[in-house]
């Protein structure tokens, strides 16, 4: 049997997203990092990080395709 499940609040997801985005640019205070280690679920961090990385790569691909598109009327 597993232990009791704690309810996941919206603020923890928001905090997870915020922590992942700050880690992408490398700006974190040590005190906030320690709070994140204590409060955030590692599986949520991994999921949000994979999703953010995927969105970043797709955004770069879209940007490159937008820049490289050549007019057909030449």
C-alpha cells in the first residue's frame, strides 16, 4: 500500500513552471533553490522541463522556417 496522496494545488504547478523557466536561463537564488528542493515534486519538474524544452525547440524551428521562407514571385 502506498501512503496518503497529497493534493496538488495550482500554486505548486505554477511554482514548478517558474522554477524550470528560471533554470533555463540560469538565474536562481540559492534560498529559492533550497525552497524548490523541499516543496516541488521531482516528477513534475521533469515533465515541465521536457515540455518547455519541446516548446523551445519547436519555437526555434518555426522561427527558422519563418526567416528562411523565400517569396515565390521572384
